[in-house]
C-alpha cells in the first residue's frame, strides 16, 4: 500500500473513534451545541474550512449564525465567539474553565518539552506569566521608552535616507530591533545583522507551521499515529535545533552585555533550567515581533486607503510638538489623536484576526439569546476578533478607518476595550510594550512624512492583499514617504532622546 493510502486510512480510523466520543458527550445533555454549518459524516466541517484566511470564514459564520457557532472538526468541537460580550463571558468570567490551550499536533515536534508557553498550559505558562509581570511593570514605568524612542527615530532616518525604498521591511527591522534590544541588549540598526535575519526567517516558518490549516497533521491529527520519519517530525526537530542554537547565542550576548535585559530577568527568575529559560524567552520574543510589524504595515496601508483623518492628526502633532523637535513619550498625554489612530489600526486590520485559541477543561452550558448551549469539555474556543472588531452593533461603518470613533471632542473616550490582544488569563502579556512601540512609531512617522500612493500601483484592503495566516500582515506594497518640510528633514536626527 502506498504511503498516501496508509495516511488516509489511519486518519479515517481515528476520526471514526473520535466521532463516537463526540456523539456520546453531546447527547448526554439537554442543551444543544451552538448552531453551525452542516458537515460530512465523520470529517464534519474539516473540508469547509479554508487553508488561508480562516478568520474571514469564521467571521462570516458568526454573522450568519448570530454570534456563536460550533464546527465539528473531525470529532473535535470548535466554538467561535463573534461578539465582545460573548468573548468576555466565556474567556473572562468563566476563565477557570476556558484558559487552557489546545495543542496543535505540530507543536509536539517543535517543542516536545512544552516550554513555548504561548502554545501550552501548566508550569511553563505559570512561570512565563510570572516573569513577564515583573518585566512589564518596568515597561509601564518607562524603562524601555528610551530604546523604543531610539528605534522609531532610526526608522524615520532610514526611510528618509532611502527615500522610502524598503520601508515595508523597515517595519520588521524596527519591531525586531526594539524587542531584541530589550530582551538581549542587541540593537539592529542596519537590518543586516545575521541574528535579525535569522529570527525573521524562523518567524515566517513558525507562523506558517502553526496556522492550523497549513500542516496536514494539524488538520488530521490521527496521521501522527504513523511511525517513522514523517516530514513534519523531521521539520520540527530541525526547526527546534536551529531555534535553540540562535537563542543560546542571543542569551550569551545578553550575558556579555551586562545590561538589565529581559533575558537576564528570565534567567534570574527561573534558574531551574537553562533550557527552559532559553525557550521561555524565545517564545516571548517571537510573539512580539510579527504582531507589531503587521500592525505598523497596516497603519501605512490605512494612510494610503483612508487618508481623510491624516490632516487632523498632523494638526494636533504640529500644535503640541511643532517643527523644531520630534515627538517624544512625554507628549503622549497631549496627543490623544495619535492614541486613537493606534486603536483604530488595531481595530481595522488586526494582526491576529482570530486570536490564539483557548481550550475548555470542563463541560459548560451557556445561555445566549434565550437558548441554552452546550460547550463540551475539550472544545477549542476562538474569540474571532475579526468579527468582534467589525460588529455593526458596536461600530458604525466598521469598514471605514475613523480614529474619531475613539474620541469624545478632544479627549479619548473612556471604557476602551479591544479584542486584539485576547482575553482573560491568556491575554497578551506584551500589551504595554506593544502599545508604546506603535505609539511612538505612528507619532514620529506622522510628524515627519506625508504618505502617498505610488503612481501606477493598485491598492486594496480585501483578503487578497493580506497574507492570511495565523498573523495577518498585508502583502508587500510600495508607498511614497514625502518629508513634510525641509525643516523637519533637517531636524530629524538632531532630535533628543525624549524618554529620559
Ligand atoms: C500589536 C502587537 C501584539 C498583538 C496584536 C498581540 C496579540 C496577542 C494575542 C491575540 C494573544 C493571545 C491572547 C489569548 O490567548 O487570549 C497574544 C499572546 C501572547 N503575546 Fe502578544 N500581541 C502583541 C505583541 C506582543 C508583545 C510586544 C509581546 C512581548 C513583549 C507579546 C507576547 C505574547 C505572549 C508571550 C503571549 C502568550 C500568552 C499566554 O499564552 O499566556 N505580544 N498576543
């Protein structure tokens, strides 16, 4: 029998087993599963879920079925939550039951010891979050603002020097360099640093591998019963070897720098095992880079496609900062419009459109619109931010880019909430760092440049213009960065570091 047929038969046998388990569970309760599309026998909805842009498919289902949806993915139940209230009810109020992570089969080969805490629960997640608490207290107190300011300043200088060429990859450089400086004391001012290139390359590989539909064993886990050197095992082992080597090198760099780095905090805070520390800081660093890059690239796309707000943002920056210096973190409280632009970018095109799924650890019943729904133990639960942030009941004209929706007159509206960073016990621990990076970059770019479309290029904002994987940056596009005045161009690198 050839390998393909063996794979399919092994997969179907295990699907049949999981289908019987599912039937018994759901028939034991009077409540029904949330509604959802009809699937095929055994495989359920597996073949309806697209390989790319899953979030858009999930959003459409949430809109069609009224907010909450269930899918049968070859025996495992997916629950989709498409409104803010539902996501908060499940992932925050019931966080004791809904804070586990499903293990994508491919993770077992990327990280057999389960240290990559973003993808697992248990001890390493506990340790990771504890260590992060301390680090982020420092970020909130302003400890990283000097280096974040420096990175944004470097970005403006590099875009000016290169006349806008390469701006798209510049966003990668600035996000990665800010994180590598804070984590390992390794600034990357040229973008040519081998560690930076390696980290960006491995991020691309990782994001591709953990997109649920891109690896065959993620979709048909039972295939993993097959013994031998399967392609996913070989790839996982090789990826892990390269990652460990890179992060060992970065760890050595952090030690040699003698700086107060995140790597040093992790090592001091969890000295039980050097290997654990290396992978804890590894996942923390990579969770930070791709997301922030995507966010900055989407911000530039918003400038090109929905430019009507830019004049108002620049008028506020000009009134507060003027032409003779660049914005600093000390201006933040006086620049609510910039804050609103950051919030609107996070809403308009989210970097992680369907969050990272949680998994339930006990059966539950949820009442919604007068009906009781059963959520079986082990369900894989997605808060579908792509639906939540475009919910017409919460946002007027949700497809438009309108920073004003977060303002009340000149002030920020109170009660801001976003699904972009997830929910409950697993909410993104990097929010203080992420929002500072975005704020200073947006403020400096709007101060320095008018951003235009390139002649003879077409632009769009539909899915075809985005990568459509687990993180969802726009595909590369050109943009013209015109200095707003000769005076600004002259002042740019004389700007003092304002984060002191
Ligand atoms: C625009 C930037 C960012 C976005 C949109 C973002 C979004 C997210 C989302 C949606 C989650 C999943 C939350 C959940 O499961 O409910 C997450 C988790 C995580 N993020 Fe971020 N993130 C960003 C930046 C960062 C930064 C700067 C760091 C670190 C400095 C970071 C570290 C992490 C880690 C370690 C996790 C896993 C947490 C856990 O599983 O307990 N992220 N992020």
